[in-house]
C-alpha cells in the first residue's frame, strides 16, 4: 500500500543539504570592499528614509533591512552592467 521509496532523498542530495556549508554567508569576499559596502548601505538607508546607526541595528525591522539589502544588490548589478558595457 505505502511505497516507502517515494519519500526518500537520494544520498548525494541529502549529503549536500547536511554538509554545513551554507551558500548564504555574510562573509565579505574582498575585505578591501568593506568600507565601500558600509558607505553604500548608509547611503541607501538615508535615500529610503530608514534610520540606520553605526554598529548594531538589531532593532531594525527585517522588512526595512531587506529593503536596504535589496537596493544594495540592485545598485551593484547596475554598476556591474555599466562596467561590462563600457559606459
């Protein structure tokens, strides 16, 4: 009646999920870019009207933090596209 094999995860997929290596990390790959990223973060927060203070911002709602991060990604993609197009 019940086929137990339908709900099994292949061994390779299961190993990938439990490997402990998360692709979502907050590590900066280019440490020299930290200051530029921080400046961009504060600039975007002020453009959005979000009060971002230096240091800990744990009281910031996740919705606002998401807006800041989303706009940072959008701006970095635009900058890269301009660089790739030669403009």
